[in-house]
C-alpha cells in the first residue's frame, strides 16, 4: 500500500499525535478519582442523602377545612352624633369700666282696670193720642143709636206709624152695638198721633184707644 492510500484509510477521529491521546486519558482518570474521593467523604455522603430524602419526601396532604360560618352581625343601632366640641374662650381680665349705668326707674304699680259702664238702654216712649195740639175730632154719635138709646165703650187697638198716622185700627173689645163700633173705628182711623220713640228716634208701635158713647154728654 502506498503512502497516499494510507492517508485515505486512516481514522479521521484518531489523534494526530500520541501525546494528546495520553493527556486525555490522564484527565479522565483524575476526574474519576476525584469523584470517588468525594463519594467516600462521610460529610458529602450525609449531605447528599439528606438532599435526596428531602427531594423525594412527599408533602403530606393538607386536610380540607370547612368554610367558617359567618358570624352573626349585631343589629346596628343608630348612634347619636357626638356633640360638637365647645370652644371655651380664655377668660380675659375685666377692663375697667369707663361709664356708669343709671339706676332703673321703679316699676310702675299695676292699677286695677275700671269697668266701663255699658251704654244706657234707650228709653222707649209709647205713642199718644190725647195731646191738645193734635185737635182730633170726637166720633160722631150715630143718630139711630141715639133714638134707640144705645150706649157703650169701644176698646180699639191702633198701629201708629213713625210719622204719627194710623196705619191700622182693630176692635179689641166692642160696645155691643155694631153701629157704635163702626163709628169709633172710622173716626180713629183719621186721627193723628204722637209716635212712639226709642230714645230720640221715632218708631212704629201699637197703642190702645178707648171710645165711650154716652147719651148724657
């Protein structure tokens, strides 16, 4: 085999020089010896065992706990707001008074209330028919009643107006003869009266008027 053929068939991974191969073998042997020495050291072995045990030891399962029951909430009572703080002012020394207070006048004595007299009730004056200045004529005596001798007294009731005129004449009590009663009524109906008064005011009122028929007069 020629030299060129030897280069072709040579192992490409083989070291090109024998001294490099020997150096690699020596390094491997030194590493192995170091590992064996460390393994033989008791301190290293104890630490290694503890580490292995701790890594392999399984963590014990944690028992599941029931959820805590909710605590009863006490009813909230309305709280009154605290009173605001009162700021107390520092007492100052009294300043000397530069003026004098005049004494107050004495309290007036209470005077008893005097009752006010009530207004006087106006006096009512009744109507009149017998005043001389009225000049009221006497009733006419019926002629037939004279011949028949009829006599009697007629009691009349007259409603007098505020102006003194007769508004209405009623026969309160008759004489017993219709002619005498009618004659008395017709005469008084034309009379004038002094009207009744309430104080200074003339008012309407009723008044009684007696009429007497007698043959002796």
